[in-house]
């Protein structure tokens, strides 16, 4: 069971569940009805992206060695989480502005929302990093 949590299967199950819940929320307009619903999605999004990154790292036998392994693993993993987070924000912008035309990106406070989304991606990825290093590191 322990190896399941560092496998591709676990990482993809997390992402599929998260994406499925996001589609349901978007379909029923839950993100507009429940303003805080975006918070756990970005936290668990960052968490699951880090899990996926670690699963692929294990499969590719990509290891970082040396005295500062902890720091470089954190930097590489969180860098990947933030890279995906920024592209997700671009996706949200394009989806709203050009495809669905909901008008959310025209509201005041949209920049603060983007920054809080990225911060929650960071917190989710950092939490996954800490859990991985505590139990599997």
C-alpha cells in the first residue's frame, strides 16, 4: 500500500477526481454561488501536481544528491507546481474571456484572486513536499 502513494496511479486518480469535481462545479455554477470553493481546488491542485511530479521523478530515476538535496527537491518540485499553476491561470483567463464569456475577469479583485490562487498552489505543493519527505524521504 505504501508504494501506491508514490505511483502514477495515485497521482492520476488525484488529478482525475480534482478535474471531475471542477467540471461539476463549473457546470452547475458553484464557483459563483460559493465564493470560497476555489480555495480547496487550488490547494489540492498544487498538492496533486507535486504528487504527479514525484511519481514521474521516481519513474525516470531522477534523483538529486548532495548536501542540499532537501532544498533542491523543494525548489524543483515547487517550481513545477508554480509553472503548472501559472498556466492554469492563463487557462482560466482564456476560458472566461474568450470561450464562456462569464465576465469574471472583468470584475474588480480579479488580480487578487489570481495571486491567492497561486499562493494556494504553493501551499498545496509545499504540503505535499513536506508529507513526502516525512514519510518517503
